[in-house]
């Protein structure tokens, strides 16, 4: 390719669709393990720093994770207003917990992740992401199935589903079903807010997000989509936001900035009132797709996710 210089000999090929591959140049493998739940790599990439890769899918990296974690956490926090108790389903890298700790009124954060090996690897190899959040006295780590944990807990102001993709043989597929969303609704305190990483906004990949939002909308009274642009994901990304209270999708910029100034340490790289307003504006093709969707995910009809190359098991 004219003008291009390749600086890596090892490449991770991530299949976005059966016809599209997103490649990440790798300089070094820092850790690799087949855990009881998924294949895990921690790698050093040239352009975007250190990264976590699970079952062949790029999860997060030090170079652009703030473009994912800040919208994921601070959007539902602003919608709620004054969150005190926060539950993170998944969140092994600690980035969501780090962001939640920026709010002065947060008293308790639980990270419920099924894979203790992934949590341990992120603690050791990705301190740039968790920034000590695992050791904060407000944070508790529960190693186990988030589905079961949420079924037996109540009173959360915000529940954040910071999950891997719902690969059929992976640990997260049932966390994209109506049954799980009903558990989350029941576990929230009055006025509580739920957010779920919901997949790609790329037109060929929109089924997962549209059906996830449709399923959440069959449980919660109000839903909308947060748009995030995370370069290493290979396409724009969406997060489903839900509550039984109305969600203001045209939030006042000055009011949001005032809330952040009074209730947080204000250490944001991308998030503020103007950013929030933009995050909540869905383009027409997405609104049309959501309006037309009819599929509801359930344990009997879980999502199917293309994650591997054709013929690979």
C-alpha cells in the first residue's frame, strides 16, 4: 500500500462480518490463558497500547478505552442524578469502576464478573485502565455469575452491564435476554437506571443492538441508545439506556456541566454537557431500525453473534 509502513509481525484478525476483517498489530503477548469460560489474551499493540482480547474479540485497550467507559458510566449517572449504589455486571478491566469512583456521592460499587482469571489479569497487566479502582474501599469484587447475583440483590441506583459480546459458547449470552433484563429491573431502586453495552451501530451488524434494545424496551418503560465512537472496535458502538422514569434525550448543557462540577472530581477526557447531548442523538437509520424491530431475546431464543471466521469452532 503506498505510503504505509507495517511495524508489526503478529496480527489479531477480528471478524466483524463474514466479509470484513479488522486487524490489530501486536508487538508482544503479555499474558495468555484458556480460562474456564473464555480464551484470554493481554497484548501490547503498537498504536493503542495494551489491550484485553477475549474469545478473539477486542474488549478494551489503554489507548481509547475512555471513549467507551466515560459514556457507559456517566450517561446513566447524569440521568439518575445522585447515584449511591452501583452494580457492574462484567467490568473485569476495572474501567467502569474507575469512572464511577469519580462521583462523590457513590458509596458502594460491586463488580460481578464470572471470570476471576480475567479480573486477575486485568489487575496485573492493565493498571492504566483500573487505576487502583479494585483497591478502593467502596469497591467489592464478586466472582460469579452476574445473572445469579442480580437475581438475589436489590436497591441499586445504577446497573451497568459491561459485558463481552453474546457469543453462543461464551459466558455472556444469557445476559442479553428478557429474563436478565427483568432481574435488573427488579434489582433497581425506584428511579434506577440501567445501561448495557449493546453492540455495533454499523448497518450490517445492527441486528444485535436493535434486538437488544427491543428486548430491554419490552421490560422498561423508557429506552434509548447512547452512541460511542471507539476506534479499536472497528465501527461506531451503541449502548442501551433504560429506566422506568423518563429519559431526557435533550439534556441542558449548562445543567449537566453544573452537576458534574458539583458532584464529581471533574476529571474527564471526553465527557461533559455538550458531549452528552451529542451521545443521545440517534440518527434516522437507527431510529427507523428500532421502530421496525420485532425480535425479543429470551433464554429460549438467545442472540446469535458472528464472532469467528467461517468454519472455525
